[in-house]
C-alpha cells in the first residue's frame, strides 16, 4: 500500500506528540508556516473554532482522529515526489514494472493502488 504525501487534510487532527501549542492563529496555512520554522516540528494541526495550532513531532501521524473542525498538514507541502530516493521493498503491483512518463505519473500510480 502506498502512503501518499499530501498536504492539507481537512476533518482530521493529530492529538498527540505536541511540541508547542500556539493560540490566535488565523488559518491552517499560518499554522503550517509556524511549524516549518519551529525546530523538531514535522506536522501541524489547526483548530478553526479555537484558532489554535498544535506543532507536532513526526510520530503525531500515528494517532489520527476525525474532527470536522480541524486541518492537519506537514511542515511543508510538496508534490509528493521524493527525488533520488529508492524505497526498496515498497514496490506496488507484485514487482510488476510499470512504465510511466514522469515522476508525477509514478506518484499518481502509487495513489491509485
């Protein structure tokens, strides 16, 4: 199974692995920027009604809770493609060699599996 590297995900929160809680935050984007500039922060959870931002360590993703008021995001967004990385043993399709035209096409194939 492929784990995609998306960016903002609404309706979820990571309640654990909190490094720091920040109040009076205006948006999920601001919360993400706070995380990107805080040492050790890998993920951020933004609470819309509380205008709060949880800055969190990487293990926060192990504890996901549904919450319509929250948005989670990694410290920075990217297209989900890891350049120059070979994840040995993470093949999809039973080792079948899938021919694709680009890294983004490969990423989409992974998402579709």
